[in-house]
C-alpha cells in the first residue's frame, strides 16, 4: 500500500484532499511567477529556463508526494489548487485549466504506476528505490511534458515544442528526485532521542562537505562532479534515507545553478547537452544514493532480526536449564558435543 496507514489512524481521512489542495496551492503561488519565464519563447536560451524548469517542477513533485502519503483521494484538491493558482497568478481560465490537467494527470499516473508495483514509502527495498527514480521521476515527468507541452501554444512557443518538452521533463524529474524523498521522511519525523553532539556534528559536516564538493565540481574547469559521490556514500552508510535525501537535494540545486550560469562542465554546451547532463547527474546521484541507503537499511534490519533471534535462543536455553534442575546446563552439553565432534574430525 502506498498510503500511510498511520495517517489514517490519526483521523485525517476527512480532510486530506483539502490539506493537499491548500499545500499545493501555496507551492504554486510561490513558484509559478518564477516558472512562467521558462515557457516564453525569448527565454528558452537564457538563465531563467534552468531555474524555471526546476522551480516549475516543484508543484508536480509536491502533488506526487501528497498522493503517495495520503492516497488517490487527494487528486481533486490538487486539481482545484492548480486552477486557482493559475488564476491568482494572472492566467486565463482556459490556460489555467490546461496547465492544471498536466499538473494533475502526471502525478496521478506516476502514483498509479508506483502503486501497481507495490511501492512502499519506507523505501526499504531495492525495487522501491528503482520505482521512485524511473516511474515516479522519469515516467511522470514524461507525462507532464507530453500533456503540458501543448499549452505552449498559449505562450506562442509551439514551434519550439521539443525544447519546451525537454525542459519540462528535466525540471519535473529533478524536482521529484529532490522533493519526494524529503517528503517521505515526514511520517518518521520526530525529535531524535539519545543523539550525541558528535552525531549532529557529523551530519552538519556531511551537508557542508556535499555543498563544497558540488561547488568545486561545478566551478572547476575540470570535470570533477564525481567528487559529490563519496559524500553521498557517506550519507547512505551513516544516515540512510535521512542523510541521502538532503545531500542529493543540495547537490542537485548546486548543479542546476551551475547549468544556469554555464560554468564548469556546462560551459559552452548546447541546451540539449546541458539538459542531458543535468538529467544523467541527478538520476545517477539519486539512484546511487537511494540504492545504497536501501542496502544499508536492509543490512541493519537483518542484523537486528539476528540479534533478536539470538536473544530469544539464549532465553529459551536458560528456561531449559532451569527445567533440568541440577543437571548440567544445556549450553555446556552443547559445547561438549561440539568439542567431541571437532576432536573426531
């Protein structure tokens, strides 16, 4: 099941659509003025196309996160929030409705595909990480670009449909890879207990190190973006999803700004080359970090289960020893038999 049963048990069944719609509307109002220039013909080769593509994908990623956490019942709130947001930012009703269709259909399709393969919000399986990257990010981004791309007619850029399609797809996919893992941490968000100062210091150092590595990789004349990956590995080993999600977000945002400025590996590159580089980097970073985080989580879970089984075995042996009374302890008998077997071998 995709929807979180804990949320349903807390009495949220009566108003999830309203909550999702209000949250989505706030995101639209905050991002739509920045995202609009990316759809204009004269801006398709300027800085705003990069910021606009990333910022423009935030509402879709938030909608997908709401669907994953609260279920399919919230889609009317998302659709209404998209229409109202378009109207409040100065769009006409037909154009607002056209954009709302793409902003609603894309996350709903991504959600249904993820539910079909039984995605779990705990992200504790390899298939969950693969599902989020390929179905949640790439496929839903394609749906958004395909459905929302024709709205470029309203902005007079139909002749650059494929450029617009690529920009929308890249922005939506990157936004999903950044925002949705952070949203999946919300059900487990609670004040940490028993966490020492060294742990907080390590987490802060991890974020700062990721930021520094990303800045060096995007400002240097050498292609050294791979410097980010050791910090992503560190985050996965030490903090699992709680560490990888913020680090991937930091690295992706820095790379987007570098593509906007045309620095580092993006210097002098064509629009499509930059888009492909952005998509490959964000996908590789998110997939690598999520897969490793899942593997570490599975290892930790297996270790806890083994320790619990060992404790149960020790308790059972203790009870048997007490039942035997004055006889030799069962553990000693087992050790003696093992000694005899080893000497016979």
